[in-house]
C-alpha cells in the first residue's frame, strides 16, 4: 500500500526514510514548508511531496499524521474529503485521550483512525535531524479504541515490527497517557526543573556522566511539549505531586540525618531500576 506522511519533521521524515529503505516506491510527503519538501526529495525520503495535500492524498492508502497534537483534528476536518474511502489514518501523537476519540468522531464514512506511538523521539527537531535508525529496537505502542477494527489494529502492530521496533504493545488511551505521564513527561519536568534550579553555566567544565544523562532531555521543543503537557495536565499534575512528596521525604530524611531510611530508599530505588534493565 502507498503511504502518505503528513508533517516531515524529525519523526515524519524518519518514518518516510525508513519506509523508502524498506523498498516502498510510493511514499508521499506533506508539509507546509516547501523547503522541507525539497530536502525530503533530495534525500530520497519521499517519492513525491506537496504543500497542498489535496494534490496527492488520493494516492495514499495509509496516512500517518506526524503533526503537533492540536493540529491533527483541524487537518482531518480540512482534508479528509480528499482521502479515498477505505484508507487508514494513523496518528503518532504523544498523548491520546484528548486527541484520538474526538478525531474518530468527525471522520467521514469509510475512513478509520488507529493511534500509534513509536517510543523513539529525540531532543532535536526538524527534517535535518531525521534518522531511520531511531526505530531499531524501540518500543512501539498501538492505542485502539472501540471504534477500531481488528484488521486495522493488526495492521498497526505489523507496522511497528516492520519499522524495526522489537517490542510492540497495546494500551488503551488512558493507560497510554498514564504510562507516558510517568515515563516521559515527568522525567522531562524533572530535567527542565534541574536546569532551571539556578544558573549553572560556570559548571560546564566539570560536568560528569550523571549530570549529562539526567539532563539530556532538558533540551526540549518548547512548542510541542507545552501542548503535550497541557493535553495530559491532570495525569502529569498527579505524577508531579507524587514526585514532590518523594523528594520532600528525601529532604526530611537528609535533614534528620536518618541514615537507615536513606539506605532503604537507595536499596528500593536500585531494585526498582534493575527491573528496567531487562
């Protein structure tokens, strides 16, 4: 089937490039920036591209929406009339509960939206940072609702494996957003907060691996992540409050010089972290 990739930023261009690597001769790219389209063609990321989706959408059977979350529903409303009946749309948004169902409700007859989330983003942005190898050995989440057919769910799962992801899982939208709230969004909050604790530029020459590892994701796309945080606000607030409780407890333990409790916390964190090494 022919693919259409809407939004040729880091993720969209990486998807398109991987599909071309896999031998697809018909991968169409759509972006509002004509220079981005030209770069994608020059680098052989896409077969053909356009800033006007209406020109090429009818050639695509699978359309992957690599857009910022708040852009997805307006795009569908504007361009779905140009999509052929029977086509499958897939969004790769980093949040699901407030995106997927509203989009499914406005789809015209004969179209289906199945949500996916390749867990392989980068701190950088833009087509210049595209890299098809980001899918290698990554996690791939399929997020169906009651409106999805078995065949589209299977198609999404197969796409994950096809792209090179080694772990393909299925979650509900709420399960996905709770997972992403802790594993991704809270970790970004912590990294950003650490970098904003005070001016630390004078420490650059002394930086070690622990600081670099912990703050790597503090280099952040402010436009995208602001949307993601607001759309998952309630869950992220809950996770942030739990983190505040944990760090407050640690501060109190330190203040009291309670070595036994400090050791217990260290042992517990070590045991829990080891589970993620599998």
